[in-house]
């Protein structure tokens, strides 16, 4: 086994159960539990499934996080375009500080997950009070928590939340590729069954997507709901949309100068995945940098899922989303 494979097989801190307070242990003892694909226990809290250390981090976050009005939080399910969204948001917000076509841009020398860190997988899993008050504004964070869990700590702050969703079939296949590096004999049938049951890390899929979708409808100034497929199809329009929402719109002069295209090129899958910084090393959340880069396409599930698998997933999502106004083509 090479070093890269070994690094992936070593559980990250957030997957463990070795740093849990007595308060969290008491809570865990009252929660529903199921085993994940590795045999580790997941626990259901506020409608989502977590490992003990992750749950402890969420409790730390909910107790100690103080939102600023200028904060930006990027939300998603794993394998839904998180890395790309982090890179784009960082480049857009800091474009006046770092020209995107210069060799000194942080995205050329560091992984997006180190520049925009996860709240519950990184910052609060390591420290009950990680010193976030010392960071300059605007602070950009990321999360995989559903909106109801995140919202408890925003305390009615008008800070901005950007959520990106992706077709469940592409999410599932991407997650399967990643997990297959962790556990041998992990089949597509296994993960399809897991997704239909809804018991997976940060799942169920539909409930999380709906939590952000519904909030975006009633509070569009607070939550921006994005689709990964639209980001792929019309990237320029979507980047402009993000900048407008975050309160740092592109000027006509910037658009004419090609700044939007430069940011898209800087943050493109082809550029980021080929950088040395993303081929080696491990992120601050404990995942090897290369593990964040799959193929990043749309419709790749066609090459892996059977017609019956796809039908079951589509029917499940359609049933869960019925009446919400949200549909996946």
C-alpha cells in the first residue's frame, strides 16, 4: 500500500470517539445509533448522523461560536462541489487583495480546505474555543451541518450562507469512489442502500437539502441556494451571482477586464487538481489533499449505477421533495 492510500485509510480526528466530554457521552447514550461502512458508530442528532468527535465539535460550535454580520458560511453535503465553492468564494471575496492571475495567490500554494476551514470537521473538533474572534473580517467558514443545526449558533445574524447541492446520484458515486479507498469490498449496492436508508455521515441527503432550500425561499438575503450542475453549465453567471449575494459585486470595469474569467481559470478543476499543493500533504481536517479531487463532472453516475439503482434513488428523492418546489432533473 502506498503512502497516499495509507493516509486515506487512517481515520481523521472527526471520525473518532476519543475526545468526547462527559456531557457529550451522556447525550450520545440517549441518541439513536447505527454503524457506518467501516463499522464505526454514527449517532443521530437534530436530524443528521455524526461520529462522536464530530458531535462534540458541533456542541462546541453551538456553545461558543459568535457570528459576525460579515461572516460567510459555505454549506454542502460531502462530494457536492465543496472544494470548488470554497475556492471560488475565497477568490471572489479576496480578489482585491490577491489578483487571481498572480503567482502569489494562496490558492496556487495551498488547498482550498486549508484556506476555508470546516467548523465541525476542523476548527471545533480540535479546540473548544479555536480563537476565531482574532480573525479579520470577512471570515469564511464551511460546514456540512443541516441548516437547523447551523442556525442555532447564528443567533439571528444577517451573515451570509451559501449552499450548494448536487444530484444525489453523482454525490453517491463520488462518495463511493472515495470510500473505496478506505474499505475494500465496499460495493455500490452498499452505498445505494445506505443512501436510501438515510443513515450516512451528515445524511439523510433530502433532509439536508430541504433545510437550506426552505430557508432560501423565506430568507433569500441570508441563504443562497446553488446547484452544482448550474455552476458547471454557466460558471460565469454563477460566480457573478455569488459575488452579488456576498455584497462584493463585480464592477463593469472588472467584468470588462476579464477578472471573472481569471477567477474561474484559477479555481478550475484542471488547474487546482494539477497543482503540487493539491497532490501532496494533508488538510487541516485530516484528509489528504488529493482526496478532495475526483472527476468533478455531471452525469458520471451513468457509468456506474444500474437503471434499477438510479430509479430507486430518483423515486426516493422525488417522494421526499414532493410539494417543496425543488426538483432534480
